C-alpha cells in the first residue's frame, strides 16, 4: 500500500464524515426554519388580535364620547327647563 492509497482512504473517510455532519446540519436548519415560520404566524395572529382590540376600543371610545355629549346636551336642556 503506497501513500496514494492511504490518502484516498483518509479523504474518503473525511468525505463520509463531512456528508453525515452536513446532513445533520441541514435537518437542524429545516427544523429551525419550521419553528421560525410557526413563530411568525403566531406573531401575525397576535398583531391582528391587537389591531381588532384597538379598533373595538376606538369604537367604544366613540360611543362613550357620543353618550357623554348626549348627557351634556340633556343636562343643558333639562337645566334650562328648571329655571
């Protein structure tokens, strides 16, 4: 066995080991991407829920402002009748 045969064996083992490592890294990256997508979807749903909640607060604020104005108008007319 000369030095070229030994070099071929060493390179073959190194290549096989490298392929196994890169396959494992690829699987881990795919799992990470999947979890990142799930997290992004959850964050998007949460943002949509917050937007809906904010919208409902705005609508409630408009209703409260309207009822406050109506109450002031009622007091103004009711107060003028008492005089």
